[in-house]
C-alpha cells in the first residue's frame, strides 16, 4: 500500500470499508463508554466525529459537529446519550484526570 502519498482509489475504498466496519463495531458495542475509549485508546466516538468533520472540510464540504456526530453515532447524539451513556465512575474520572496531566 502507498503509505506516504495520497491514497489510490482502491486504497480509499479499503479505508472507507474499514471505517464503516469500525462504526458498525462501535454500534454493536454501545456498552463501551466513550470515557473507556478515551482512557484506553486516547480517542472516542466524539473524536471520530471531529475527524469526520475535519475530513469533510478538507474536501470542501461543510459538515457541522451535530451532523458529524449523527454519522458516527447512527442517531442524534442527545438520543444516543440518553439511551446508552452511563455516568462516569470515580475510577474512570481519575484515569482521565491523570492522563490530562
């Protein structure tokens, strides 16, 4: 694969398919909380939303944060949050705070 230059059409298709698979995987595992993703992998669904928005901007497309979140979460963020987001535990918050130092 061409890792240093712009991706070829085939590479872009592979990358897009892998990204869709990642979104499907996250959708199938709603029990995995964003704070857990941040603490373990240093990214979460909100990060993916921001990356999606930035990628659109690089291509001259305007996608606002709410639209990007809906693409990543598969529903409006407020709905996802109400249905699936649990309060962060003291342990999760402590890990997050430690990582920010």
